[in-house]
C-alpha cells in the first residue's frame, strides 16, 4: 500500500543533467578559488563584478541558446551589439533622448533578426552564411559611423549609467574601517530580467516547446503540426532583439564605443551556451545552464588573471580548454545515457 502513495521519481532529462553538471562545476570552482586564491573571491562584490562586467554577454548568450536549441547558429551578435553601441552614442552626443536611444537599439536588433530569420527560414539559406554576412555588414556599418573611439557626452545618460544598486549587508569592511557596500549596475537587472523572460518562454510557452521540438527532430516537429519556418524565424528574431538590448547594456557599462567593440562576443556566447549544456545539434539546452555557463567562463578567466597569468593568450587557452572539456563531458554523459536506455 505504501508504494501506492510514493511519488514516482522521474529521471533527469538530458537538459537537466547537463545544467546540473555545469552548476556543480561552477560552485566547486568558486569554492576552490575562495580557499586557494582568497582575495576578492572572499567578498560578494566579486560575484557582482562578474555580473557587472558580463551583463551584455549574458543577454547575448540567451539569444544564442534559443537559436542553438532550435538547431541553428548566429555569429552576428557581436557585430550587431557593436553597431548598436556606436549608433546610440552618436545619437546621444547630438543631444538625443535616452529612451529614444533604447528604442534605436531595439529597432536595430529587430531589423537584423527579421532579415536573418527571413533568409534562413523562408529562403532556406544556411544560417552560418547568413549570420556571417550579417556580422560583416554590422562591423562595416560601425566603421562607417565612426572610425574613431567615441565617448558618451549626455548628462541624462551619465546619470542613468552612474546609478548603482547598493546592498549594504553583502558589503565588506575595508582596511580603513569603512563599510563598502556591494554595488550592482542597472544592466545586471536588465540581464536577469532577460534570463527570466527567456526561461519562461522556453519552459512554459508553446513557442519554447516548439524550439525544442524543431531542434530535436525537424521532421517529427512537422508531423506534430508545428510551423517550423515560423518557429525558426522567431528564434532569430529573438536573438536579434536580445543583441540590441545587449548593445544598450554594454554602452551603459562602458560609456564608450569603438569599431572593435564586442569583438569575439559571439564566440564567448556560443562557448557559454555549450558550457551551460546546450548542444550544437539542437533540442537540448536550458537558459539557467547558460547563465551559469557564462559565470563559469568568466570566473575561470578571473582565476587565471588572479593566478598571475595576465597575458591575454592565457585566457584564450583556458577558454579553449574549458570548451573542449565540456564538449567531451557532454559526449560521454549522453553516450552513457543512450546505452542505458
């Protein structure tokens, strides 16, 4: 009789398993950094600094995760982010309104999303080729707008940029005895809202379920009555929109821009998604895993710098090593699960 009242324990899905592995590795890695390196890792501000510096990367990674779950790829996100930054700076420096600048960022992101989505979904051109062209176009337009570095000179924007959320109880006491509260930028709030929104879409919305179905098996998705072309179009539309938001958040963080802004961001976003458990083959992924994938990637870079290896190539080597490790780990875990079924 007791067995009748016991809840059946469902096994973890591939998505949940890979996400759990990523979160566990991040926690263990950070604890080891606190124990061995100590320093800033002992303060909560270190976590906030990681979030402040990488809020735009988190947002872009959300877009990449959506596209990759659907079985696609988008390598234009860094170029779009850079174009948004430069466009908004030039507009604000002419006395523009902050809210209109935010609207410009959204329009640019949506425009790229619409074009990419239409070419890939309805004309069936390869995603890599389309988004590669989009990346080159965005980078070229950024250079046309301004070859020279630009800094925002707008009082309203500077007031917004300098606004910080202070959390006193997570602060620390400095050597002079003063309490230094933990500070979080508004861009982090925007990034977390994007993570929550995408999580709700993927987990509780029909569109999100369609992304998984399309990435898992396109033919099966068609047999289930899913409009695959429209679903794929929506994935690129959302990726473009999130790239536009990312550009505005990056501008809020740096207050400046140049032609090389967000260089390599698309590769870091893809790496964050893969580390977070998203498969390049599609159908598997979770936005919470992507968030922790971004945190894991940026934390390991921080650990490398704190260890005294400050040359930029050490961070590149570490990123490559981590990516290979997680891809190998995913292959081993999923291969074993297939054998057990």
